[in-house]
C-alpha cells in the first residue's frame, strides 16, 4: 500500500489555520473539521467505508499517515482485508501471506482447551505447531472476512411512510432486507448480511466470506496468556501475554471449504506487517475490529436505570454466587478445576459492571446527559421541531413502565437461567416439555437429544456441594428483591433452607444418571416424571412466568423504546449538526483511533503507558494459579535475552491508548500511523469501562499486548522460528 502524504497538508493547516486555498485537494468544508483540542477527535467506532472527510482528517491530525482508502478499499487491497471476525465473538488479523491469524488467548481458549488432555495439557504448557502438519483442526469454529460494504438505506426503506405504526414499518423493512440480500451481486461462496446502524436510521449491506477450516497454530501457557487472571482483569497496570494463533485453510481456488486435509493455507489480499519499533506516548493508534455493543445515546433516564437499578441487582447476585463458589474452589482442587472457567466468565462482567457504575458516577455522566437533554429541548422548541417534542417525555414514561419488568427479567436470567446450575438444567427440561406441546414427538426427540448432549457437558463440571448453597442464597435474594408481581407463590413466605434441602434431596436432576433416567421413555412418561420432580416443578413456575408474562411485556415495551431511540438518534444528529455521532456498535466492522496515552485514575496518581517484564516478575507468586510464571520465562528475564524484541534492555509487555473499544474488540489489531501491527487489543481499564455508555478521552483506555512481547514469546520462549519467518518484520521509525 502507498501512503499519500496528505498529512503534510493537514499539518500545515493546523499550524497556519488559514482558510484553505482553492488549489488544494481538501475542500474548504474540511477546514471546519480541524479541531485544536485533540481530545475532541477521539472516541467513536466508525464505519470503515465512510471514513473519507471527517474521520480521515481527524486521523491525520492525530498523527496517522494513512488515507481512508488505505484502510478500506473495494478495488485494491487495504487494511480491511486483513481483519477477520473470529468465531462470531472476537476479532483476529492476518499476519502472514499464508493465512496466519493472530487473536487473544481468551478468544482461542475453548479451542485450546478442547485439544487438551491430562497427558497433553496445552492450557498449562502451551502449544506450538512447528509445521503445517502439526496444526490442529477446530470443526465447530469459523472466521469471516468483510469483502464489501454498501449503503442500502433507500432500498430498505422503500414503501415505508412516516404515518405507519412501528410494527408495519418493521415488517416492510424486513421484507426489503430479504429482497436486497437475495438480489445483491456476490459470488456463490459469499454471503450478504444487512445490518442497521444509527438505531435503524441507516442500513448497510456486508458481503462476507466465511472460512470453516481453521487450525490451531500456537498458544502460550495460561501462566503467560492469562497472567493475572481475574485479579488483574479490567485493570492497569497489566502484564498479560493474551494471544493465540490460528491458520485459515482454503480450497485449491483459495475459496472457503469444509475441513479437508487437502485444503491449503489461505492467501490473503493483505496481511499486516509487524513493527519492531514500539510505541511511545502520543503515537497514533488505530484499532480495527468487531465491537459488540455500545449504548452511547441512551437518555439520562436509561443510563440511570442501568446504573441504579439493573447493575446493582446483577452485581449483588453475582457477588453472592462468586463468594460461595470461591470458598469451595479454595479448599477443593477438583472443584477448582471444574469451576475455573465458569467462575472467570461470571466474574468478568461482575467486575465490569462495578467499574462501569463507579465511572458513570465519577464522571457525572447522568447530570451531563440531563444538561445535553435540556439543550436539546431548548433547540427543538426554538426551531419548533414538532416530531421531536415528545421524545424525552416518551422515554421517561417508557423507562418508568419497563423498570420492574426489566428488573424481574434480570433476576430470572441471572438466577433461574445463568447462575444456579440446577435451575438452568430445569430450563432445558422446560424447553423439552414445550417442544412436545408445540411440535409433538418429532420435536420432542430432537430437543431431548440436544438436551442430553448439553447435560453431559454441564454435569461433567457440576458439583452439588457448590450449587446447593448457591441455590439457597440466590433464590432467597430473588424472592426478596425481584418485583413481587412476577414471583410464583412457591417463593413467597417460605423457609429457603428447608426448600433447598427438600429440592436437592429429592430431585433426580442433580446428577447425569438421574437426568438421563428422567428423560428416558415415551414423551408422556418423561413429561409426567419431570412434573413429579421437585426441582423441575420449582423451575417450571419461574420459566412459565418468564415466558407467559415477563418476556411479552418486556418485548412490547422494548419495541416502543427502540422506536423512540431511533427517532432520538435522528433528532440528535439534526439538532447538533456539529457534534460527532458514531453509530453504536453492533458487531459490525469498525475503526477506532486515538493515541498511546497514560491517565490519572485518582488524584495524585498517574498511570504510565507501558508495562515491562520486570512487572511480571514483581507480581510473580510461585505456584499461585493467577500469578505463577514459567521457569523458562524467568530464565530469559534473568539473562535479559530479548533478542531484537527488547527496548533499552527491557521487554515491553502491555500498553494503553485512548482507542474506544468494547467486548468483541478482543483480538483486534492495534495499528500504527503507517498500517503496521504494533499491538493486540484485549481489555480496558477499570475506571473506563463506562465507555460503553459514556466514552471519556481523559479516563477511557484500551489495553493492548505490545506486539514485541508476542514475538518474543513465539521466538525466544517457544522457539517457533518457523512462525517468525512467515511474518514481515519492519522498522518504520528507523
Ligand atoms: N475483560 C476482558 C474481556 O472482557 C478479558 C476477559 C478474559 N480474561 C479474564 N481474566 N477473564 O473480554
Ligand atoms: N475483553 C473484551 C473482549 O473480549 C474487550 C473489552 O471489553 O474491552 O472483547
């Protein structure tokens, strides 16, 4: 790729700040986009095909040397050709001409786990394929490239009129979407997905290519890939080598194909060169990936509901579940193994919500939103924008109406579905009964088979010792704190210790054998046995209320809230035409940019941008399950044997920047001003996890693994020189 030196021009503009000359290539409109305060041009997750104009100029101001076309181009290779959606949840990037893919250790975790046995424990020891033959297939995983993005808004809105009610609009929209997807130009092996942005005010078509033959290439031991574990999760300073490597395989035509040993390494249109020059404070960084979901344009009343009502409930439930589980994990090695992964996943968002609440409070986000809304109302009234006059009061009414429904739904999902395992099991059984009622025996048989399969996985890691006290505590919380109108009579005025003892002593659903017995026989027999089971009967009442009462109410109100949100989004852009409005994340491909930058978490404390291997050794606790370090890493550290990857005798490990990221950005590449890979995104700092609702460039930081640490581990620690040789290592600063 060539980098047009547009930035000289912008640099000149910033310095001179004179109106732009006719003869230059940036239009006079662009000068209004030059801002003096760099804080004002960070944040946001932008659509890669729509960067020309404002985003391009902001990036140049922040130090980028790339044009919009270097990042996204349909006719020539561009950065976007190296960015890959990883198994629907994370991001990954191509780093060699042979389809070598880099993502996080926590994104590859289940693949690494699935290949591990007691004899070959890749989670503990790491895994490195020294040639193609040693790479391990993962039949249930896939990765997706974005080939092209088109704006299809006018096709999607064809036939929709302003006077229609929301349901009719949505019906026509979904018919149009189907039509566009069917008629769009694409190759046989490609797919077409249409997704809304700006809460349904605009629609984009994504032509994609999905590859199913994905093989595990390398992973460091968990003591490097997940160093610091839950204690360090969402925290800075951080010292984690959170990476793993895969390879994409294609058929002889370089097209997607099911796994076959005849498949060959995929030849990408672009792969990222890797910079060995490192970063320093102020350097430009761009993060390219698939952020899952943000809620940046909620009204104050919506944020307040999350912060004051929903988050506290979720946090309290998980707090209780985690404390009980932890007390058993600490004294029982078997339980520790069985619950490690579940514990980590429950703890992940528990910790995130606590940080989010603190951040929203500390940054005064709700008050600031109220101020913005007052200004909005003032302008709407001045300009007499009739269609927007009731939006904020509609929000107030709807959020008030949905509050108890949303809270009860949260209790159901956190207690009866997610955190009490026995109740989660009754939910599967409930689905089985429903399948029979709705679809007769064929449906029953299908669901029974998949339920039994799921049960095998669940019971393998199940301990009644843990689940029983969790049940007692969480069900009591549910009864005490969830809105009363959605509670079954079985939960009112009961002694929870007795209830728990009774259920766990009598239910067949506390073991795999028992569950298999319950589920054997004719559908009528199974349904009868289930309904006679104490745990099932208890769970069924909760699930029935959820499906018959809670969910329909929630969905109806939510549909109305979304309709208002769609109007509000449109109104905001109109009322504040000079503000930057990025479309909320929705798992579509996005670019975010910023700078390497430290921050001040508290008065008197400044956090540096970079951590080093010295910090790993400071945290090292031999034998500890979170802070142990492999001996070989200690040896390399003692010998200061960092090869070409060290910096002034030190080994950089992690760094932070102002890039606006969220869940799903894990594994995203951090890219320098010239398009080289400098880091691997994997987390955010705790004080800034509020960025999903209120990005603030002073406090929100994403956390990246320095790419030189990744290379050092591959080369010096694992000795996988074969992988280093495939890559293109560059020195852009020298
Ligand atoms: N907080 C990060 C994210 O949301 C990392 C999670 C994985 N790491 C962990 N220690 N649980 O995905
Ligand atoms: N750790 C997150 C992920 O897995 C990233 C984040 O929420 O910052 O996507």
